[in-house]
C-alpha cells in the first residue's frame, strides 16, 4: 500500500506451519487428490474446467467475483437436471487480490454471493490497515521482529472475512480445489498453499490460516512485510511426483520439459532445510501475476511424462477449459512528455509492474501455444495411423480427441476506448469506490459472456453431449 512505503520491513515468525514426520499421499489438501474427488463426484467427467484470478487488489477481487457471478447465472441441462456452470469448475488458482475471491469462494461456496460485497469488496480495507499501523497500541508488536505488517493484515482479514478458517476446513467442502501462491523471496520460486508443496517443507498446510495465505499472496514487497514459514525439508521422506524421473533423465533434448525442469530445481531448493531453515515469502504476483505459471508447469509435466498422464487420467478427458481472469491495469502517465524523470516511488512501482505485466501477457500466449501443440500432436498421431494402414475414420476414432480452450477475460478486450481507459486507470489498492466495484463486477460478467469460446461452451452444455445451455434471467 502506498501509504506504508516509507516504513521499514520486518519479518513475521509466528509458528504457523507445524512439522510432519512422514508424507501421506492420501491425506491433506492436495491438488491432485481434491481435483479427482470433486471432478468425479459432481462434474462432467469429460471436461476439466479451470479458473485463474490475477493480482490487482480490490480491482482484481471484484473483477474475478463478477466472473463467478456470471458462471453462477449461466445454466446447463445435464440428464434433465439444471446445473449452473460454476458447479462445473474443478479448480481455481488465485494470486494476490484474486486470492481473496478464490479462497472466500472455497470456504463459503454459494453463501459468498450474499456476503462478499459487504464483508470485503465495499469495505475500506486499506484505510483500516493504515489506521492499525499508525495506532500506538500495535507499535510494540510491529517492532518486535515477530509480528510484521503482513501478520497484522492477516489478523484483520480473519476478522472481516475468514473467521480463523484453515486449509483443513476446506477438506470437506464441495467447492473447487483452490491453489493460491506467493513468491519465495530468495529464489523467485512459486510458493503454493497445498499439501503437495508443503510436503517439500515437511510441514502441514492444513494448519495454515486462509487469512495468512491471502496475506502472503498479497504481501507487496516494501509495502507489506515478507511472511516467514519454517522449513523442515528433507526430514520426512518426501515422495516426488512421477514426472520428475522423466524430466531429469537424459534423453530426447526436444522433450518439452524446460519449465518442468525449472520447477524440479525449485523443489530441490525447498528441501534444503539445513541452509534454508526459514522461507520468506512475498506477493505471488512477483513470480506469476495471472496464476497461470502453475498450470503451464503442470501441462509441460504432463507432456513430458506418460506416467503422470496416467496418474491424472489425462486420456479420459475430452476437453480442458481455462478461463484466465486478468485485471491488469495501465494507468496514464505523462513522464515521456517531460524532460525530468519520475520520482523514486513512481520508479519503484513501474520497475516492478512492467516486467510482471509483460510476463503475464506472455503466459497467456504460452497457454495458447500449448493448446495448439497438443492439437498438432493428435493430428500427427492420426496421420501416422493412416500411414500404418488405417482409414481416416478408424485413425480418428483410435486417437482420443482432447480439445483445449483458453478464454482470456481482460480489460484489453473492452471495445469502447473511454471505458477501457476508466478500468485501466483503476489503482491497485484495497479500497475502491462502490461504483467502481459495481462496474468491475458487471464488466467481468459481460466480457465473459462476449467471449466466443464461452458462448460456444454454453451452446455445447459445458462440453457435455447430453445437455444444452440456458441462461438465468
């Protein structure tokens, strides 16, 4: 938050992630396990439906909330039953401001739609945190070295939104698996709040408060303090996923494992508790402002490992839908019309946001490239079987068809220049006028509706050959 920029940083060392002695792959808040459970229990088994919510303070929280509202308003009929598209969502990835909407929906489900606006979106969160920061009652704790500004923020988020809930409280919820991320300050690696990741630390994510995860994911460097986690890695017999052996062995240099290999190296660094007994984590937007990096890594891991494909059940899928909710802004500046450069605060924000924004745009294109690459591989398999003597119809039928749709919902697609300028100039804060919140919610729903891939998804009944799509009035 800009008001706090002049304040020095202090680390938060609360004992919030207890140690585990051994890894149990059948327990804990795990992405793979929860994804398989919720997907098989309530969703069309042919389709994997994923959402990613970007960073951007209240702007991102309200924009992503508008997308959730639109999915909830849009119904499909499956086997004679009306189901809203939100019920088809299997997983949500959230970063920074988007992590609040993702975690709150994971905790409250449909109850969120009656409470989120008053409890968070239309509350002056930034003003309340600034007041607490300036209150002398909090000064001793804030200067103790054990209670940073992000810890103070997490306590406030608990009061207004999360009510002390932890990841253990999400275990029995019918809501989508939710993965929010921070950034390891030392290495720039993704720090994901799931048991899969906390296995690397030999720690239990289940005891971590949702409010602390949200505070970590939105801990803007220099504005809020890093959030510190204990690292016990290397002491519990961590079991690495099956793709690791495939991406680390020597072999075909053309194998698409570059991003997966980098993730493996990050995993190794987290297990070095002797040299890294503490991990200092900041805003997830530093490493991945769209929440897409984890998906990109997972897709490359799937490409590189047939064993991983079997574990996930990839060949049973017929469609993957990824909706990327991107609330990137680009405020107007007049710097390039003046001879003297901008001030130090402006330089600080611009030097951090420009690389993040460029990487975000690149991530969307990488996702589309992966989709096209998978389509090309299928076409090649069909052609090879035709060369082996199969008819075209036989070859088509023998190779599973997997469709991959990447739906980009962003301010860039706003047609009206004045309206686009309004949204692009909304600040990255945790306080916006009520009118801005309402407009962001409406925009999120409208832009999703106008996306050709989403209209097609409606018409096809969320890829179910049994259903057709309708819309609530």
